C-alpha cells in the first residue's frame, strides 16, 4: 500500500471471535471490524448491531464454499453436498456461547460426527492442507496467506455469505481507514472464487 510508505503510523490488527470483534468496535478499542453474515444469522446480527448502535456495510456477497486440500478425495468435484462431506472431519472456529448465531459456517454442529474446534487461522490452514478435513466459508483464497494446497469448491444448497465492515454509528472514519477499506475491497475481489 503505497499510501502508507512515506507516513508514520501505528496499527493494531487483531483476529478474534466474532463477538470479540463486535465488542472491540462497540467499546472503541477498534475503529472497524470485518465480519461475515449468512442467511441464517443475518437477522440476529441486524438486531444485535441495532442494540449496540453499530452499522454493517456489505462489501461482497458470496456463495458458501467448502475449503479442502487439493489431494482430498472430493477435490475433483465441481460442487459438494453436505451428505458427501459426512464422515470427514469438520474444522470450525471456537466461538463463545453464541456459537449458533455467530458461526460463519452456519452449520448445525449437532449433526457432525467428527468435529474439531480451532482458535486461529494458522492452525486451520495447517490442518486443511495436510488432512482430509474441511471447513465452510466464502471460498476466497488469499494468495501468500493461505497454504497453496487449499482449494475451495461450491457447496450445493449452501447459504449466501455477506462479507462486510462493522463500525459505530457515531464514528467518522479517518482517511487512512478509508484507504485501507479500498485496499481491502481490491484484495477481496482478487481472492474471490473463480467460476469453474
């Protein structure tokens, strides 16, 4: 980002549970949060944001995809069903007591026989790239961030996922944050799943 090359700055970029991101923005520990909503949790989020005086601004809407490694037994398919995934370990991020409302995957974990909870994206990427496990999400593959052995395949009958920004209603975003948002939009577009 050339904009920042000749400037002094101090940034804190954190990755955390959805509720932590929302609470950080609400308490002004963060100016901006990046989240995803699904068809299943969107209404809950909208009420939650209203109660906290927050605004969600969508950046992209994406069909739900399955993340798995190139050598996964299902990797050759053009699309995958939940039934085909039965029997493979499902990786998901450990949330808090609001798991069902805030889970990006929006999948009923009670129906999953092999379930692994993780706390960070590094562990997720390592397990996805080296085992026959899977995860559900946007399908975005971020170059130089995700392991190149990970691919995404559309989930048949999956939900729509909206990726967007959350901020306090009473906060005006500084120019530097606007530049970051433009950078984020550009890179989101570059990482979106390609039509097969």
